[in-house]
C-alpha cells in the first residue's frame, strides 16, 4: 500500500476519535462498546490486519487474497484490497519506569527487553521511537530510521512514581497512527501494574483500534510470578485480574500479550512478536451500511489455520442533514 492510501485510512480513524474521546469512559466496559474502530457513515474503507498461524503456532506466509474470507455481521464481505509480505515496521517502544518496576529486578529485565527489541529492527528500513512513562509520558527519541540512536541510549535510573499505563498506551498509539508504514504497533514493556491512569483498558482499546494500531504487551516479571513458568508459585490458569485486563486490551486491538522472566524468554518472545508483526496480511473492506457494532471473523480456506485479528468495527450514522 502506498503512503497516500494508508494515510487516508489513518485519517479516517483519527477523525473518528473525536467521538470516541468524548464518550469512551462513559460507555459500558465491553469490547463491543469501546474496543472497536469507529468509522462514520459514508467512509469507504475498514482496514483489518490479520496474522495466520498453523496448528504448531508457526507464522503462515504466502497466502493469497482468495485464501481469505471476511464475515461481517454473519455475511460475507468482499475484500476490496489486499496486501501481504514482509514490510517495514513503525514501532513505538513504551518503557515503564514507574516505582513498581523497582520490585524484584523488573527494571533490569525491561531494559534488556528494550535492547532485544531494537536489535530485531532492520536498519535503514524500519523506524522506531522510544517513550518512557511513570505518572507522565515522555518521548525520549522520536521516530527515526537511525536506530543507533536507540541502541546507544542509557536507560539507567531509579524507577519512581505512579504508573499511568493505560493513559500512556493511548497517547503513544495516536503517535504511531501518524506513521506511513503499513505495519505499525506499540510495544509496551511493563510489569503490568497500573496505579494512576484516568482511562480504562476498554477506552484505550477503543482509541488504538480506531486508528488500526495493535498493542503488543511484554510483561516482565520475577520467575516466581511467571504464570506457567518453571519456577512459578501461581498456576497458569490462575491469572490475576491485572494480567487478564492487559491480555484483553491487547486482544481487542489485534495485538497479543506475552510474559517473560528470563533473558532467554525475552529473546524468543520478541523474535516471535516481530515475525508476527512483519508478516501480517492487510485486508481492506467496505464498511456495512448499518450503524452500530459489526463483528468480524476472518477465515482461511484451510480451516486448520488460526487467524488472529481484531474482532470488529463500529459505524456511526451521520447526523441528519449532513
């Protein structure tokens, strides 16, 4: 997709945010109400990024447009445009430096994760930015293809302050939305504890989804807190409310949540995350005319394949007389 086409689609989502921002925190806390991209009546494109994996969890490449079927509100929807293949990435790395990160050495795990992420970026093709947050958000390095700027940064310092995790994600997602690359995302590196946000996870998901920016969450934890890990004291099915909330936020935006407690985990999780992000399929459809929530299901002709994408979009009727 050329930059002009993509920018027009992005602007559609940004204009829709005006409506979301006024109502997001007052709506019911559900992905149907808040975790969905919003397009106004008459808008001609809904963009859906999809990742396909086989039964062994491996990324599936080289599928064609006719391998996909889009089900919109129970009815087939024609794919208007289709893009696939490896493409440059626009990535915002969002690092939690709040006081809770001082516990159990999590800040050291987080710094290592930033280093691993920047090493997975491709020089002179990808672009990235680094943001940090505690109670406020700071842009440390703006979007650049000079990735050495990120790799030589010193992230030393003592974590301090409240954690406004959800607020920081919402603002960073909007910054990513202004980039032209087809494959864009926010990578949040955090312990998952939020102590100071004004926004709910559902409201954040609404903003990120409306501008088609998936949120990938990498939760850095002590080995004893690593659910399902070799040293965990909590079973894998004993998810805390915080973990469940973060995982839901990522899912609603079309991203994923991963957990890491050791350097080897981080390398593998980040490598897999980049493989998923680089090899997304981009499907563009015409939105349905009916105002309201439109659940989406993306299928492939091979039913053994698993498709991961956001769950739907919302259309809003244009005001009368417009």
